[in-house]
C-alpha cells in the first residue's frame, strides 16, 4: 500500500508544475507570452552604433 502512495507522489511531483503552467496560460497569467515579439520589434530598429558595428565587423 505504501508503494502506491510513493508512485502517486512521484507522478504528482511531475504533473503539478505542468498543470500550473496550463492554468496560468488559460487564465492569461503568463507574463512572458509575447516577450519574443517585443524583442523582434526592438531588433528590427537599429540605431547608429549597431550599423557602425555591423559595418566594422566584416573583415573581408
């Protein structure tokens, strides 16, 4: 009987974080959902120092 509780506790340890993430995503509590999109927006806006660095980085 004790081995069943050990097995259930091991399964719970692995499933609870996944379930917590699914619930956060379902209710919109996931704060980093669009972080990649914001980084891509900033990446496309290059300033003068970025252009100079890219120009000087080519050695051929």
